[in-house]
């Protein structure tokens, strides 16, 4: 299990995180600023950055990057398909 952060947005319906240990943070300025503000609290090798705008009921959280992709950022579209950056 990896640490998880969920970004909460104002004035939109909120979807719950699938993880009990999720830290919820408000959206402020940018995702980059949010990550900078929480990165020192991440204790696992990888972490999930989630949004309250997305329903993750059908998402497969068993994803682990291949060895040659370990230092890349992995993102998924709103349709929850993988996009490599």
C-alpha cells in the first residue's frame, strides 16, 4: 500500500478516496504546489495523488511502474487510462 493524498475542490461533488489513510488537502494554486507542500510527509516509495472530482471505484490501484519507468510521473486521463510523461 502506498501513501495517498486527495485534492479537494470547492463547489463540486466530492468522491471519497478508496484508502482509509488518505490525507485530504485543499486545491491551492497548482498541483505542483500541492505536491511540494506534502512531499516530505510521503513515507512510501510511490504515492497516489487523487482528486475528489474523480470516482475511482473501477480503477486498478495495483499498478507498479516497470523498472525503467520508476522515475517517471505516471498520470491517467479522466477515463482512467495510463499516460506516460
